[in-house]
C-alpha cells in the first residue's frame, strides 16, 4: 500500500516539475538597421509567465524596447537599454503580443533575443505561440458603372423640302 502512495506522489512531483520548466519560444539574433524598428509577434495563453533576455552585441544602447498587446495597451517598456536579463512578465489575457525594438541612431544594432514561457497548467503547455499573417480578400463584390448625361440640348431644325 505504501508503494502505491509513493508511486502516486512521485508521479505528481514529476508532472509539477515538468510544468515549471520554461519552454523556449524564440532564440534569435537579428540586425536592426539605422533609424528603424524591428517587430516580433507571439501568442500567449492567460496566466503564462514569459522570461525575456536581451543583449546588444557591441554594448550599444537601444532607444526603446516595448511589449504590448496587439491593438491594445503596453505591458512593459524600457528606454536606452543595453541588456535585459531574466525579466519575468505574467500574461493577463490570451492573445497576440508585440515585441518592438526601436533603433533611432545612425548605426545598426546587432541584437540577441531569447524568449521563454512557463505555462500556468498542463493544458496550456501545448499552446502554439506562432503567429501567422493571413490576408483575407472579399470576392463577393460587383463592379457597377453608372453613366451620366453631361449635356442635353434640343435643336429645332427647319424642314427640308424636296424638289424634283
């Protein structure tokens, strides 16, 4: 009987340990050209914790770094940032989140970015974080051309007589 309880306890601890391990979302190196922005989009489930690590290769400052909801408010922003180590943010609602890097200097920035997430439960451990752009076109439209009379004129013409 004790062996069954120990086995159940051991399996429960293993499953809890598996949930607490961070799942890698992104491990990127990218270049931000001069006077431009670089944007990344990822989806997260409600209650997830994201862990952010950022470093600029040459130790130069990045003007702004912002995290926000897609078409929503900002969650985190930092200015004149060189590096960011193990920043933890808790996601309040399921959705798409935008990571925006802004370089306003006259030189390019080479950045290293690592993003991990800790799911809140086993259900969200398999949550797909990839965001794809989808273009939907409407093909149920018709083209209608209207013609208008620009000018209308009545002219009286004299009768023509035939002569033989």
